[in-house]
C-alpha cells in the first residue's frame, strides 16, 4: 500500500458533510432539467429532446469550471477529461442524462426529506410505504429524495451524473490527491436504446468504463444478455379465397406458424435468472406479405447462436409448409459484457478493493437486459455497472437515499484511488 492510501483521503470524504450536501443539491438541481427522451424520434434526432441538449450545455460549463477539458461533438455524447495527476493510466465513467417516459418525466419537483423517520411518505396521489418497500427502513435518519408524486424522480440516471460530477469536483478541489486520467461520458437517449449508437471512441483512452446506472445500494452488475433481433419477411401469393384452392400461399398464416413453433418454455413469461428467451415482438401483414419480429436474448453466446439457428430453421420450415418465401435478417444488438469484464479482471477487482476499504457490502448481479456499457464491450472496453441507490425507477414512487448515493460516490473515488496505487 502506498502513502496515498495512508493519507486516508477516501476515509476523509465519509465525514466530509460538505460533499454529501453538494452531491444531494447537485442531484436535485439536475432533476429539474426536462430530459425525458422520446422513443418516436430515436435514431432520427439526437438527442431526441431539447432538455437533454440544455443539460449537456449546463454540464459542459460545470466541467470547464472544474478545470476539465470538454468535448461535445457530432456524436452528441458529452465527454470531459480530468488529466492525470501523477498517476499513470486512464479510467472512464459513464451515465445518461435522459429519463424514461413510462410515466411523466418532465416538470420534476424533487422533494427532500432531510431525516427520514420511517413512516409512509405521502405524495400527490402516491404513498411510498415501508411496509411494501422495506428497503426504506435501511435509511431511517438519512435524507430521502422523491418527486412530488406527479412524475418520476429521474435518479435513473441523474443520480449517476451527480455522483460522477461530485467525484470530479472532489478531485479537482483536492489537487494533492494523485489520480490517473479520468474520462467521463454522458450519453443521451439511453432509455430509447440508442444512447451508444454513436460514441467518441477515438478520443477514449480507457479500457475500463464504469457505468453508474444501477439501482439499490451495493448492487454491481457485470453481466447482461447477448442480444439479437430477428426479422423474417415472408412473401406469399394472394388470391380470392373463393377460388384460392391450390393458389393461395398465405404469408400471414406462415408468420403466425413461426410464432407458435418457437419453444413456449423459452418465452419471456416462462423464464428468469440465467434463462434466455425468444419474444415475438410483432407480427404484421396480409396473405401476400407478412413479417414477424423476434427478440432473442441469452447470457451465453452459444445459446444466442442456437436461438438464431432455430429462427432460421423456422423460416425454412414455413417455406416448405406454405410454399412461401421466408427470409430471416438477423441484427446483433449488444453482447454480454461479462466476457469483456473477464478479459479485464482489473475492472471488477478495483470495485471489490474499493468496496472493502470503504466498508461497503456489494452483491454481484446479472442484468436481464442491456446497458450502454454493453455496447462499449463490443469495442473491447470493460463496463461493469455500479449502483446509484435509486429505487422504484421509472415510476411516480421512485426514491433515492442520500446515504446510498454517497456510498456510490465513495466507491467511485475508491476505484480512482485504486488505479493510482
Ligand atoms: Zn438508466
């Protein structure tokens, strides 16, 4: 252990109320930006909403004031760099500025309970009751932040943004602390699945990029699904049904037949844990022309490959059964970041060491979905996902404990410290 750790700066922040306060007020300030993303514009406009652009500009100013070099180019990903300070290497952190649209996400009025007393939290039309949400009771005495009940809160992922910004401000105000180059990336439109469609890879030097986009305190996610989408276009032959004998080759029926050929035991409604699935997400068409779209998910790469083969075989089968033409097009969406995290064991090791030193109990979980990080994993970058402390995300009863956010901040600072050792 070097002298750096002996200076105890990470331990210092635990008692540094000023930073807890800064983290809390920064997060509340960010919740006021109207950054709800718009699925209908995903892939067409970037960012999909003006509020995200406004938040990027505000964050750029804030980063410049902290002494960071800022880049905001055509990728529409805001990048900040805090140059290394006597330590080699580079480490990256990422969060997204947009919020979900499952419930209203704009016009957020954050409600801060300074010292939670353990009773039900009554908001406009919504009550957050510890009887149904026992995790609340872990935070009696801590600050709790909710919305006023009319919107979501936006801890997903403005808490991630606030944690990263507070870590940067801590480092830039404590110049005596040695640290490697720290790169931060704030993405738009993560909730629409297009956040990492464009990314300034050529500016990036880090081979590890932590996303701060998880949920309950202590949860670390190092694995997600391998993901692909299959779309089968079917061409049939239409005719008047009255004289259709021997003529009609029904594309719509062929598409439905593909749907029922998929194993029911591997549907989303029949699987959980490490089991992958086939999910029919749409069937459209007529006698002449039809298409079916199937979402394929598996933690295992061979598992995903076999699902792709099954779908192709189903397309061939309906060609024979219905004398139609069925063509399957497969789009690979993202990969399980687990493989890349195993190739860069230093990424998870730094989390585990930081947690141990900070006295934070962590649990490693798998995500039945993807993250922006998973897209980076395809480029050889390890991207474990770290908790923000948020609960009931994408809902009006969303809440976050200030102590949980602060724990994530300490974990992040500890990771940066670890890289300087
Ligand atoms: Zn998120």
